[in-house]
């Protein structure tokens, strides 16, 4: 497989079904299928609605989507520059080790540079050694001193009310 056979393109309205199916495949790979609570319709609204919250790119081979990346912009106060946060990058298992993940990351890095972003960043599960190795080979640094903080569900509702939650 050569990179010329891989087509990387921005997602457009109508791609939400294939993107959602790739999200479901990612959840299955990570043993998190019970965490997928969204829908194609909500995804369409968030990617292509009046106020998009995220963007996606697709990796295609012979017209079939075999991978995707979903990302959004963040901001670095220290750099005083925007950045790109890669929420998900996924390549179907049968298409791994063929340069598709690399092509997706290269596309995003080129976009970050073109838009004068200060960084491209993402998270990776600590058990996903193949992905960690791949990212390091691509030049990523693992940040051992940083931890992700997340507030969802009832905890988010409590926070919005200024309430503390019990541990």
C-alpha cells in the first residue's frame, strides 16, 4: 500500500453515518461500547450544524472509509496560540500498518502549521502500547506529569450548581 492510494479528506454532510460507524468500531476496540450514547443525527449537528463543535477527516482507500480523525481547536495561554486537540484517531484493524494513521496525523500537523497553531495534542490509553509506540515514532512526547480531569453526568450537574460531590 502506498500513500498515493490513501485519500485523506475533510468530512462533509452525509459522512456522519460512516463516521459514527467508525466511532462504534473504536469503542468496540477499546471495550467501551456501552459508553457510546450519541447518534448519527447529533453527530451531524455537531460537525455540520450552525455552530460546529468539531471537525473530522476521513481516510479512504478505493472510495471506502477505513479510518478517521475527529478534532477541535483549543487554546494555549502560555503560547498565546490556538492548538488542535485530536479527540479520536482510528483505523480499522484490517488496514493498520499501512500508513493510514500516519497520513491522518500528517494531514493534521500540516493543518496546524498552516493555521499557525502552537501544538497538536491528544490522549492515549495507557494500555494501548501499539498506539503509544506509533505516536512516539511520529515524534509525540508522552507527558507523565499531566493527568486528564473529566466531569460528566451527575457530577457535571452538581458542579454547575456549585455543589461538591462525595467520593
